[in-house]
C-alpha cells in the first residue's frame, strides 16, 4: 500500500532512527522528514538515506501553521509520526517559553493542519493516523522503595528472566499525569491536545510514552554521549546529587521498531508505554560507562573513576521513572531485543568509532554548515 508519511523531528536522535527504518523497510512509502534543524537536528544522522527516491527532507517549523498546511497538501500526507520536540529538562528550566511554543503550539499546528487536510478529502479520516510520541516524564515520579534493587515482577527475553527494579510501582497507560518540569508539563499538554482531537473531531490518533532512549546519534548534551566524550577527553563527569536517581533505559532501535509496529497495528485512540524493562541508578550507569570506555580505549580498570564529580542536584529532579510495557508486549508482541550490557557496548563503540561526528557537533561546525546550506529556503 502506497503511503505518504510525515515524520517530524526526523533529523534528531530518535527521529533519524525512525526515518531510516521506514525508508529502508518500506520502499513504496514516501517519507517526508520535517525538521527545523535547531541545535539537536543534524542531517549527518541520515547521510545513508538522503539519496533514496522515497525520502525527502523539508526544513520548516512545526509551529508555523501555514507552512505545515502547505506541506500536508503538497505531499498528500496520510500519516503523521510526530517526534519533533524540545526535550532537555535543564533547558526547559532556563527557557520554558520555547518548550511551550514547540511542544504545545507546534503539536496543535500539526493537529489542525492534519484535520483541515483530511476532512477536506472524500474519504476523510479513512486510512489516516496521527501518531504522537511522548515521554514517561508526564507521569511524574515513582517512589524508590528498594534502594538496592529487587527482581521486577515481569521479564522479557532481553532481560534474561528478570531485571532489577527499585520499587513496586510502575507507570501504566492509566497512570494519572503529574508533570514536574516545564519540559514534562509541555509534553503533557501536547498529549492532551492529541487525545482531544480524537474525542472532538474523530481524528485517528495514537499516543506512546517512552522511557530514556540511548544509542547512536544522540545529541551530546545527554548523559551517555556526554559522558563517553568526557571520559575520552579526561573531563569531569558531573553527577547530580548523589547519583541515586533511577531511570529506565531503552535502546533507540528497539524504540523505532515499536513505533513501526504501533503505527501499523496499534489500536486507534490507545496509549502504549514503551520501556526497556531496564532500571539503573545514574551512578551505577556511569560506572558501567567508565568501565566500558576505559576498556575499549585500552586504559587500566579504574583509570577514569576520578572524573566523577558530584554537583548540586537539578531543581525538581524526579527520583525514579519505570515503565510497564506489558500492554505493548501482550497486544502486539513487542519486547526489547538487547540486554543492556550489549546495548551499552554497541553504543559506546559507535561513539568512539565516530569521533568525527561527535567533534563536529561539539565544535558547532555542523550548525554553521546547515545554516549556510538552507539559508533563504
């Protein structure tokens, strides 16, 4: 079946993996990548598919309603996979207005443009879908009731019979929203708008909430690429508070597989949680990173331990996130493909093997290149 799919934020971390998967897996689909190429958008992430006949990049702002309307009409879009978002909590604390504009008003512009386009067609919403990707942070925080970890009450093949959990509660699709940062508040608002467009106008939608992603092509202000790069250069590793905060980690290619599955087989108006069944305290994760990077660089064990530097905790820092993905597992058969140790090994190797990519970003060279390439367009 021929489809014209708009993927927003496709030059970003998760988005580039989704674009690559769809372009390669579905040669009959036309994939339109809409990205503004702000600091975290990088077309170098998609060098391997940029010449494909079923791929097109469009530089535009999702909050520009008129531009989005033109793109929807020009490319006859029948499916939207919406990943574009401001996503860094620290940035949201410093500049909440940007997060409200992009995450809330940008999502609203996309919804309204899709509604206007699809309602004008003879078939209206038949065969259409607006897929909105959100975050586990909208649910708030969970108690850390097992500081030393315990075996979780569910498992997957990837977790080899069970995984460590730090509490008895997990985020479910029915968990009440309780965002604690400007970032999570903006995402919560966008989620509500998506569901409201289904309830009010009958638009076919689906929402997914995912845990922390890791893997290749992640912008190096995020923990894993930042710390890999800092270890490589012998720079401090800033750890918030005591490093006791717990996060659930999901390999980005597993997330892309889940998005593909839900886009094609998920139930309309449903919410699906996507997690890695993989909780780690920040300080324990950092120690794994240190051991892995030192080993791959040929450094003796413990060589970079002294780089750990404890800093003042982030304002409103949630203690624990943990997702229960069993609904997705039960309904659509998805589960993570990698054990965390394997995923971390692949991720660290990629960053060390692609130091030119990292250096171009940390120097700002890539931004200047694309500003010149797309100036006036």
